[in-house]
C-alpha cells in the first residue's frame, strides 16, 4: 500500500485515496475490473452542489406546518444549526415525539413516514437509513416503514410465495465460479450488462463477473442474451442475441415451455420430486384450460422473436447444462411478478437444477454481489431499535400513501390500509430521482404537515422539503465498509476534512435526541467512535472464534483491508435438492410452487401467465405513444449520486442526458445525432439528446435514470424536465396487486424533435438555487 493512500469504500468499489485539496483515487489492486464510477469521487468533496448550512422553507416558517403546494417552488431561509435544530425539535415534539410515549395503544409514529428508501453511501455505521430508523424508533416509538425495494419488489414477493426463503437466505446458486467452470448454456433474461455489476449495496471489492464470463466462453459455454438492447451482453463468442418486445418475456418463456412439454422434454422426475402443480400449469400450456395453446407461434406474435428460434433454444437447453438467469429489470414493470415466476418454472422443467452451474438465479445480471458465496462471519450492523408501530407500505406506494390516507389496497394476498401521514423524514435517498410520475409525487409531497430531509447536496428532494439538514459525505468520516457476500472488511478512515457547516447524520439525530429528551435511547451515551468499536467487535469475535487473529478496531481503522472467510456450507437450494422432505422450502407445499393455491384463492392466476396490459408495444395505448422507453441503470454513476462527477458528465451532452434510438426510427422522426428530442406522454415530458444506435430494437428508446430533476414549463409542451429525468413520464401504477412493485423500467412515450427554444440544462448547484437562499428577514 502506498504510504499516503488509505483505503476507503463506495457501493461501486473499494479504492485507495488521499486528499491535499484535491482527491487522488486509485482502485483496489485486488479488483480485477474496477468500475469507471470511481472517477466521480474526485468531484465530491467541495462540490458547489454541497449544502453547507441548514435551510428552512419560507412558507413553512411564516405559516407554520401544514399541507402546502408551494413545496418545490418556495424560497428558503438560511439558519444556524442551533436555531434550526430547535425548530425541528419543536415540530417533532408537536407531532408527539418525546420520552413519555404511551406503553400501549396508538403511538405518534403511526403518522410518521420514515421508510426513507435510498442507497445513501457505503459504511456500516453512517448508513443514513439505519440512522433515521433508529432515531424515529427512539423519538416516536416507531414509524411507518417500507418493505421491499425499488430494485426488487414484484420479484421478491412472488419468489417469497412460490420459492420460499431461498432469496432471503442470500444463498442463491450458481456462483460465478460454477458458471465459469461448469455452465454450458447461460440464458440471460434482461441480458447481463457488466455496467450493472459495478455496484453492490455496501461495497464491491472485486468485480469478478467479466473474468468469469470470459472463462466460461473460453471453455465453450454458449450464451443467449434476451434484451431489447443488444449491448446488454459482452461481445463474446457464442452469444445469441434475442430482442423481444420489452415486457413480453413471459410469452417467450411460455413458448419455450410449450416445446419442452409437447416434445416430452420436460424432466418429469424433477417436477414430481421438487415441485407442485405442474399438471394444472400444463393445462394452461396446452390450452386445455383456456383454449389457447402457448405454442412458439403464439409467443412469436406477442414477443416478436421467430417461433423457430424460440423452439430451438428450448431444445438446446435440454442438451446442455443450462442456467436460467432472470434480471431485476424484467420485474420492474407491469405484471413483473410473472416473468420471474416463469423463469423459475422453466428451470424446473429443464430439471438440471441440482447440477453445479445449472438451474435458476435472480439478479445475476443486475447487481455485483449476486453469484458470490455468503460470508462465514456476521458483519457489523447498527441496531435500529424496535419499531412498535409495525405499519408499512410496499416501497413504491409512497405517492398513494400520502394522497390516499386511510385508503385500502392489496399487497401480497392481503388487504391493507394506508396510514394518515403528517411527517415525512428522509435521509440518504432521493425520491425525486427514484420514484415514478414525479408530477404526482409533487402533489403527494404537498400533503404532509412537515418534511425533513438530510442530504449532502441540494437534490430535487431537498427542494421539496421544509427543513434541510446538510450531511457530510463518507470521505469526511471514519467508518467500516462491508457488504453481503463481499470477502473484505474495509477500513474507511476520514480522508477529507468535513465541509464547514455540514454534520454527520448521527450528530444531527443525536442533537435532536437531546432536545427531545430521548438521547439515552438514541446515542446510549456513545460517540460515533464508540459505536464503531462496538459494531466491529461482533465480526472480530466471530473471526477469533474461528481461530483467526483479527486486529483491534484502532489497528483495523489505521490499517488495511481485512479478508473475511466465506461459508462453505451447502446452499439452501442444495439442501432442498439433497433432501426435499427433510429440508423443505418454506412454501405451503414445501416445494417450488408451479401452481400456488393461496395465490389462486386470492383471485389471481395460480400459475405464471401472460397478462395483457397498457404499457407495452402491443397495447392500444401504443397507437398514441408508439415508443417503448427503457429507463435503465446508468453506466457512469450510481443512480443520481455524484451526477456531477467525471464519468457521469462524460456521457452527457452539454449537461443533458442522451437518449438512444434505432437509426431508422431517428430518420423517421427527422432526427440526427445531437438533436434535442422531446419525449413525452400525458404525465409530462423531458428533453434529451438524440443518439442513433443500431444496438436498439426498433420502437425502443433508452435513457439511463439519474439526471437531476429540473422541471420547466415549456411553451407548447407543458411541464418538461430539461435535464432528462425519465421519471417525469413513468407510471406510478404498481407492478400488480400481488407485489405492488415499482414499474418504472418500461413506459410508452411519444418522441419528437423539439422545435421550440431549448433551455439550457440546469446544473446541479442550481437545483436548489443559491439565489433563493440567504433571504433571512
Ligand atoms: N424509471 C426508473 N426509476 C428507477 C429505476 C429504474 O430502473 N427506472 N431504478 C430504481 C432503483 S432499482 C433504485 S435502487 C432507485 C435508487 O434510488 P435512490 O437510492 O434514492 O438513489 P440515489 O441517487 O442513490 O440516492 C441516494 C441519496 O443519498 C444521498 N447520500 C449519500 N450519502 C449520504 C449520507 O451519508 N447522508 C445523507 N443524509 N445522504 C446521503 C445522495 O446524495 C443521494 O441524494 O431508483 C429507482 N428508480
Ligand atoms: N453502473 C450502475 N450499476 C448499477 C446501478 C447503477 O445505478 N449504476 N444500480 C444498481 C441497482 S440499485 C440495481 S437494482 C440494479 C438493477 O439491475 P436491472 O434492473 O437488471 O438493470 P437495468 O439496467 O435497469 O436493466 C437491465 C437491462 O434489462 C433490459 N430490459 C429492460 N426491460 C426488459 C424486458 O422487458 N425484457 C428483457 N428481456 N430485457 C429488458 C434493458 O435493456 C436493460 O438494459 O443495477 C445495479 N447496478
Ligand atoms: Mo436498485
């Protein structure tokens, strides 16, 4: 290790860095393929978008708490820390926070939304979401939480119902090593874009997917990449690229399943021993139950992949050791439950699941720590306290929660009721990046009495808050870096002096806790350093029990990365395969449920089905909005974070996001490279820079998520994000009443060359404009 370079971690990689007014960053030397996102870090420390003092919205200050549709348009008053903390504490106390909470009965936290979804930054202690949860438990006795994630909700719910706890055990196989060594055919629904494997929540010390794929290719493994975008899979030999209409994978899979069934290729022995309900499903495949055989020709008419090719891949899969990988992307869409369930069923029909390198995986092509073995020791984790409120929403129902208090909805086969929310507290997330239909989210954010947000930069979410507390960034504080399935504990010593005026989330909450009389609960009398020493103990002790000699906390923090042992006990699914009776899945039948009685009893189809809807190219709505927008993950950044960094900005033109489209679509629109396009539907619109590219299927247009939301009322066009944030047009409808997941991946839109005046992109430090601050009266 170079002497002045010290280790640190971000979600997209371990690195070494030093700071002398500028930050120098080099990737971790054991990382075979470091991510380009590391380049963004140098812009982080003293960026003009950083917040350096608390801000309070003028309307809230003058009129007091309450619903207010000026959120997003109002002025802000700068405030000293003590004054701002006093003000916030007074409001929290008004809403019921304090030391004397009722022992039983209704708690004030029942009116507080503290789900606070978001990736914040790496580091086990200063994890903003854990901090806010701990604080709300201490101050309000709990809060209305969220379940599932924007990453995986439809898929997580359906797999929980039909695959049991396999996902939760984070013990999916096959691991990358098995793919490298054994897999003969990898069928990747959603492709396997290496750009996505840059990131894992908590950190990613070694990017091993690329080398593993190439090792498999050298061994002669074949690949089928199924994605409307051809460059979603590495340029390797033996890759067949199928580009179905987006959102139609379940039809394609059913066409494959029909061939397996019809030609007697389905593995009856596997189906009999490990699954339940195949006969009912087979009646659907053959058309016995609904009159429509799901032949490859039927599938081809929906997904637009040639019938013969569908049949050929099904047959090939039976001759090879085949692995079916389904990415998160497929389920972030209407009825996203179905392709995930059907992917599992397809793997079960192939029957090779017990073989090394074969079977089924979910999110192998989506996130960096899938396909890595779990650790043999526990990781440091901040205790969040007890949430005695016990209420929650499916994460992507945030607008609905705020707009429809006490309204009913369905989730995971139950009917539930929304809470009546008066306070929203958010730290470490950016809903005005991540949520769908941002105009509707603005209406929702007008409803609560008070919104408090911590962030280090002036995002569009802070722009809709009443009280904004400026947070430090991970480079400015000590922490412990670690992530599930990642074999290193990374010291994250402070590298950069904290920005004047910014504070750690922990210190902000601790100061509020003192004012509310709940400091005993929140801090337990400990400093950040005390906590970290304590959290580290858990891992250190486990290492010691195994006979290792881990360093003391102080030596760890001052020293180098610490290798962690991986677990070699058999995976959950391997245990099940070895002994289905003795180690059943936690489904009602103890098996993989191809037919689920409880799903059928709740009024849904009891097995995977193709369901028509209004957000795909074959729907009637496509006549009005003939392009399918794919709003996927950005190569040069993580979501909206450090969007001002080098790798992120390099992919924009004049600060505006780029929209890729097929060259023939471009010529039909009269668009050439560099033209400004307007992409819109009835929910709103955004501007983006045209980039014709043969990597796209026709009638598919693609833009990465993450541009900072900058809505402008464009003459003749209405509310338009001039920076290119796609969530102004995406739909806020849940995946379905089963999973209620985010469906923001796929949206029907119209596209035109924008002939009006083109407003410049709004730069990051102007999202929460400096000119509206400093208005202290
Ligand atoms: N249309 C569409 N929308 C999508 C998706 C899609 O595919 N299509 N993908 C979805 C997915 S999978 C996800 S996970 C979400 C991601 O959505 P988010 O997780 O909300 O996105 P981030 O940009 O990571 O937001 C993290 C925020 O935390 C702040 N932050 C970082 N460190 C700290 C800290 O220490 N303290 C505090 N207080 N703040 C900090 C950052 O500045 C940033 O504003 O987006 C979702 N949205
Ligand atoms: N560089 C980078 N990596 C990231 C992130 C990031 O922000 N930046 N975010 C991380 C997070 S939080 C998550 S949850 C994961 C998300 O992982 P995913 O959700 O899997 O990733 P996406 O990039 O949204 O989509 C992957 C590809 O799926 C294809 N696709 C879209 N719709 C369909 C469809 O209907 N059928 C088929 N067959 N293919 C389709 C698209 O062409 C798209 O490029 O990525 C993680 N990785
Ligand atoms: Mo995600």
